[in-house]
């Protein structure tokens, strides 16, 4: 009787696993199909927007023309995006880590109030402040300038402290106490002790703060106005999909989208284990 129950349980579990794997396989195909289609279209020789997957003729001209067409300075867009993303990433990561350390390790008046205010402000989308931010940048002479984008992307970085603070909370406070007994300052504890133990959350924070500027379209289109030379890849590629010229430049747009995705994909593949560790570690405590 026991063997019958065990075999029945094993059979039902096997059937459930098969069903789960089938569902996951279908979901994976649905998720990956647009990516495959985009890559295939980037190698398509025939112009226009089509509804078939495999091109009739393959070519590399779309990638070559992307850098040779004067009308679309993709190389300049890519460089602009890289510079803005790197500076924003470095500044934002430092701000997030410092704010997270302060909320995790220090006890000061109104600490919980500031935590709650930061949580509430983080619920509002950034584009709600675009008009005010643009006027502020214009007042200091940075409208239409790339440094304005770095300031905008970095200024609110401190509101993203929740995950990093949760990770710092998991590190024993006895390390801080021992270091302070030996005469270490708060900065030395942060820089020499905590940061070396926090590689996963540093990688997680750096990736998230890099992706934002790399893929953002809204702020760039608003701040850079009609100056193509100051565009980033997101704003530039969107302009290539204008209804009147989409058929002519669609395959070039697909090639540009593939090139934009490559750096992010490489970063995630290389740093995936740190990224996952940072997310899970930061979710242990609030």
C-alpha cells in the first residue's frame, strides 16, 4: 500500500514538473522571439517593415551605414550615451552606498522620518518633475548640455537606498564596534571594512544606475530638444522610427538596437552572480 502511494506521488510530481517545464519553455519562446526577430531584421537587405522572420537576403550594410550616414550620427549618440551612463553610474553608486550606510549604521534624530519620506518620494515617477528640472538647468545655463543629464540622473539616486541598506543590515555590527575600539573612523569602517564585504550590492547598484541613463528616452528628448548631436542612442533611434521615414531606415534602426543591447547583455552575463546575490542579500532585512 505504501509503495503504491509513493509511486502515485512520484507520478503526479513528475507530471507536475513536466507541465511546469512546458509552460516555462513556451514563456521563454514568447520572450525570446522579439529579440531573435530584431537581430534577424538587422541583417536584412530588403528595406521596409516586414512580418516574416528569415530575411530573403542577408547583409552587413545596415551596421556599416549606421556609422556612415551623416543624417544619423550614431557614433556620436553612442559616445554621448556611454559618457553620460558612466558618470551617472559612478556618482549614483557612491551616493546610494553612502546614504544606505548612513541609514543602516547610524542612529540619529528623525532617521525613521527620513526613511519614510524617501520611500514615499520614490513612489513618484521622475518625469513628473521634468518641467521644473528643465527650468532649473536652464537657469544655470545647462539646458541642452550633456552634464545636465548626469545631474538629473544622479540627483535622485539617494532615494534608491532600500536594497543596499538591506544588504548592509545583514553585515554584523560587531565589525563596526571592533573597528571603533581600534580607533577607526566612520569613513574608515565604510571604506575599509564594509565595501570589501559588499561586492554584490555594489555590482547590483552599479548595473541599475548604468542601465537607467543607457536606456532613457524621456529626459533626453525633453532636455536636448532638437540638437541631434547631443542625443543619446535611445532618443536618436526613436527619431529614426518617424512614420514618414520608418520604411527607409527600419533595418538600420534594428541594427542600432542590437548594438545598444550588446554592452548591457555582456555586463549582465559577466556580473550575473553578483547581481543575484545583491538582490537576494538586500531583501533579507528592511
